C-alpha cells in the first residue's frame, strides 16, 4: 500500500456533487480528497478480502456466543431489547450491509471496529471513486463491487418484501444521510422495488395499523439509517420491541450485537491472539498501559481516548455512560502526516469493496477525508 | 468479482441537485389549521378521525378530511397564530408521530 500524490481534477467538486456527493466539503476543507490516492497490489487486495471474510465468520460466532451465554448486560443492552434480538437472530430477517474498519500497515490487518448497523461513506465508496477511476485510471482496477452486490441483494429480497420499501433517515442538514438512503433506495429501485424516502420523525404509530408513513399508509418493510440503540430508547421504542408487529426492519435489531464496541472484547475473548484482532477488554484496561478507550455506543470517533506513556488525547462528545471497551493501539501507518483507515465493505455477508479514510491523527472522526484507491492487476 | 461493471444513477443526481438548490434546511413540523395557520400541537395529537370535517382549507395543498394537519416544511421555526411557509406537505394526524428521531439532534446517525 502506498499513498500517491496527484493533481485533483480541476472541476472535481462539481463532478462529485453531480453524482450525489453534496457533502464533499467538511467546513471549508475537502472531505472528498483526490489530491492523493492509495495504490494496492492485487495480492494485498486478496488479503484484505480474505481478512474481511474471516472477520465476518468470527462475528457470526460471536453473535451466537453473546446469545447463548446471555452477555447482553455487558454490552449495555436491556432485557427487553435482548429478547427482541434473540427472536430476530433466530428468524434471520434480511441484513444488508456493514463496514469493517481496519488498520493495515503493509503486513498486519487488524479490526478496529465494525460499523454494522448504520454505516455511511457508502456513496463515495461505491459510486464516486468508481467514476474517479474511470476518468483517471481506466486501465487500473478497484476493489469495489458494492453497486452490483447491493442490487443483487435487493433482487434476492424482491419476492419476500412487499412494496413499497421505505428508506428512513434523520439528516441533520449535511445531506450525507439523505444521500446515503437515496442511493440505497436507487439500488433497490434498480432491483424492481417501489421505494419511498421519509424522515425518521415522519414515521407514525397507529394502534390499528402499526407503523405508518406520512400519509398513514402501513409500513411493512423499511430500511432505517438510524441506530438501534437510539430507537429502542425513544418514544416508539416499545413498539419496535413488540413481537407482534408485522414489519421488517433493515438492518435487523440483532445488528446491535455487532455495532456495539463491546464486540471487540468478546471477539478477543473467543479468539485470543487471532491475526486479525487486537487485544481488547470490557470496562477495564486489564494492565494495558497503552490503549484506546472507546464508548460502547460511540459514533464517528466521539469520546475516544488514546492513552500512551507520553500522555492521553481525548476526542469530544457526549457518549460513554453505557461503559467502555479498551483496545490495544493499532499499527496504523503515518503516510506523509496522514493515518489511513481502511473501510472494508460487506454486502449480504460477502466482501464487497474498499474505502479509505485518512485523518491527521489516530482517531478517525467526522472530519476525516475520503481518498480514492486503485490496485494494479498482476502487481505483487 | 472485484469491480462493479456499470453504475448508472437516475434519482441520486436529482435529489443532489434539489439539495444543492437550497433545500438544506432541516425539515420542520407544525400543527396547522385549514388556513395553514400554526396552532398548538395538541390539536393534532387529539384530532378526530378522518371525515369529521369535510371542508378544504385555503392554504395551498390543504387536504380534505381533518380540521388540523401536521405540516412539514423547510424554513424558520413555527409561530402559533401565523401562517406556515408555503411549499410543504401534510400528514394526517390520525397517527402519533415524532416517536423516532429525537436522539439525532446535534448528532450524526451514521458511522
């Protein structure tokens, strides 16, 4: 893996906005950053793909373990929610996608966390960098079959989910969540679904019809870009935990097991020393003098502490009341002052592509930048 | 398969253009009467079933069937007694709404 500096396209901002990346800036700094790209060898991509497949397998075992050993309490999950998770895990409702965040130093591939419930940075990984590659390096390759795999998964679900298929978001004005669900909705439409987009607070509840849309039409299947740990504590939370509701939520509620940072410690419990895992402990660093402390439910790098012998750095936020996981510091390389984190995508349990985000320090936050990638076939 | 064969988008660019054209304000909700005048929220929370009021309102797009409706729009905060801005959409008050989304204020939903 190497970072290659390159001149951006003169019209890059207009180009990516026209494709839907309306959030191509964070403040006055580019979020989509094509002043560089990451180049991988085909062998490296094969290893990343294999590691992603292996991590997915480990997570399946960890999920079953949490349920069998009733470890919900350690993850800050209530009894009522755990019952809903058990039911969903056994019923196997549709699960669409997720993103493993990985540290890669050219040798080791280590899991940093799994964004399994509400992963974003999807449009840029699936569409924007694909078009960038066509224009800048048409003869190179890219680890990115996200678009095709999303459509394939929706096609598989076409006969089991009724129309319309809803897509809900709670965009806070940046356009990121809106465009993420718009893109996912478009992939579902290309698979033959009739789709509708609505805001989370437009979802209604009617004692006779159950969940309804903005025109009081019953909702029977819905993708929500909204965290389960928020939903179960909000006013309609009791309704989603009710086993009698005939509604399919995508992602399913059992994704709470994988999006919880406590998963990292449970994986280490089950597979100590695994080549793709970092040492991790729940609620106590257990002697790790150098570590990263993450809240179980933190989002986008909030409230993360990096503890080293030379000092502690802390990112701001309002998470942590639910407890923390302590994880060994990952071998993230510093390339020209940038720390890359590899987002390895999974669609329907299969590796589906790669997106690279880089930051100026070890913690990837909502101010990180997305940098495109390519790989050269036959280059080992 | 490492790479998507072809990516064609129709709806995404349209929504992006709409967003960039100025629809950036977060959507707001107000309970309004048949003239589009903002009234206290409990009027919508306790509204009678559809059909008890048959008159159409004078606010553009006001539907027939309820004395009060939830009105969704982009713009400033609603002020009781004043007309809501035009161009929004209505939802019937028969269902309780707003039971999701409250935790998102000031936070990001994605990861």
